[in-house]
C-alpha cells in the first residue's frame, strides 16, 4: 500500500505569473492500485457535485490526486463538471444509469 495524496484546491489569480492554487484540504488515501484510488476520488467528486446542496457546500475548484512520487495523476474540475452537465441538458442527454457514466441519449 502506498499513500496517494488528495487535495481540494482553489484556483486564484496569480497576476502576471498566471493562476496559482491554494490547498483548502489535503488527505491521504492508501492504495496498492493507482486506478483504484483515482476511481474512488472520481466517485466522491461526482456524488459531491450531484448533491442538491452543491452550490452552497462546494468551496473548491478542483480535486487533485497525487501519486507517491509527487506527480499529479488526476484532476476533477468543478468547471468541467458544470460544462458537462450543461451539454447533457442542452443536447438531450438524461441520467439512466446505463453504464455510460450514468447518462444515455434521450430517445425522441
């Protein structure tokens, strides 16, 4: 088992240097399998963002998974989540739980 770090971050304007990140919370997920820890964090992120209270409770801009060597191996962005949700609504995709990420096209 190796310790993977998970960070909830806020992206702040760094001026001329460009965007900087501020760590809001950080915790470890011990795992022997890289893909397992990424999937666990992805599921947590999806549940957190799908909550009816997400707009009131989510204070981070992204969740980042860092491997034991310090490399970022996954990033789940709040902005990307809302863009995907908007596209699903705009282009007629409904939640059905069919194994396609929980979404399948709506038949008309």
